[in-house]
């Protein structure tokens, strides 16, 4: 009888201890409800110290100064990251020991629920659809907040930064980013919007990167890098989408752009094609006049905001040298890179990798 009473008392004490522990844990975590970009109501802690960023949000948390709060990362093998994936390259040392908790390679999304749970995040940020977000939240028990993917130079990117910023207590930084970006975009617009059409040389963005590198027949359609500087883009309107389009090479001959800008990753493919078809390139005005240039790709694991902004300044300085003669490109580029990435001389990183801003002689190996 005494043994039975002892066991009952012991069991009750254990239950009380477990109950007290649970109450203490829950009472120590203040939460609030937010509405994410899909209209989902999500309960999140009021203070966030452990983040799993997925989709395009790793780039966003870098810009927002939240990199040190990441406890798991998606598809970021630090040994294979190049300077063209600027945000991840700038964070390669900080993130190299983080576990891989998902993948977004080639448009295939896969979240590793067990790995996510093992790193105990307080919130998961992503740019996925509702079905994936709900399933991820159900499997992990972690609040999942969906933010806009972010269209380059558009308002939904601002919305994404503000949503993450407000949840993580860095809304001021989000507003600083938005102001800085808009100040630069406005400067580009003001310097170029009043240039007469007859004084605008034609330009084509080619060797466009999309799920890998491509040759000259891969072009940008409705390219924001060109639009913001009012460029005379020969491919404007060829597609309704803001995207890469593959065209027949003969169409490029018909357009005969005065300038051709190549994504640096595709330059060697263009050079190889030149070896096979030199006559084709010799018909292009841009080739004959030495006006073929390269810049880093605007896209690498989604869109590079800082590289795209620098690309706009670079192309503008080539197309409209008089309007940009007072801006030293290298200084402006490094200013932008420092603002977004915290690196004083990121141009050198790109140059060392072979993705710097320069003229291309496709007749040279």
C-alpha cells in the first residue's frame, strides 16, 4: 500500500514538474500574429534570433543585416559559390558550417523538414506558394512566413524587405535599403529619360543566364536593367514576360544592335560559336565597331539586386557617356556593393573570377 502511494505521489510530482516547465517555456515567449504576403495569418515570436531562410529570402536577410541569425540554409554549398551569387559569396565564411535544409536548384523546391526541426528555428521565411508553406509549417511546427519573390526594381521587393524587417525588428534598415535603391533608380531615370531617341544607340542583352549559361541566342526581354535607363533595347516587347528568351540568331542580325552586352558566364560560349561561325559575327555592327561588353549576370539563385543596379550604371555609362561623365564607375559600383554586401572592393572579386565589367573581343580565346 505504501509503495503504491509512493508511486502515485512520485508520478504526480513528475507531471507537475513537466507542467511547470511547459508553462515557463510558453510564458517566456511573447508572440504576435502577422499576415504574410499570401494573406496567411501566422503567429511568430516578437523577438527573432534563429531563422531558416528559403527561396529568395537568404539574399534579403543579407541585405537586412540578419545573416548571423540564419541557422540553416537552402542549396548553399559554400565551396561552389561564386562572386556572381553575390550575397552568398559575401557570406560564405559565416554560412559555411550551416546545414543544408532545402534546395531550390533549377526551379525544384524541396524542404528537408527533419533537418529544419533539428536546428530549432523560430521562424522560416520563404518565397513559396501557399501549399508548400502550409505543408512545411505542418511538418515542422515552425511558423512559416511567405514574402514576395521580389520583382527587380519593383514594389513587391520593397514589401518583402519591409515584412521581414518588421518581424525581425530591423524595419529601419529595410526603409534605408528602399530609400537607397530608389535614390539610385531615380538618378538613373533623371539622367536618361530626356535623351532623344536619335541619340540613343541600340543595345541587346545576350548570353542571358537562365538555369545555366547560354550563347548569343539567349536574350533578355523587357530587361529592367535596360528599362530604368530608357535604353533603346532592340528586344523590347518580343515577349510579354520579364525573362530570358531564346531567339533565332538571324533575328539578331536583322536587329543589328550597336551595342551587345553579354552575361559574363556565357562569354566563352559566344567565343566558341565565333570560332565555328566567324562570318555571322562579322556582319554585326557591334562586332565591327568593338562594342561588345560583358557584365555579371543579373540572375544567380534568383535576382541579384546589387549587381543589377551596378549593371544599369555600367550600361548607361557606355551608351550615354556625356550624361555620366561626372560619375566614376568603379567608385559608384563599389559604393553599391558595400551598401548591400559590406565589401569595400567587390569589383575586384568579380574581376578575379572573370566576371568583371569590360570590353570583350570574341575573336580572342
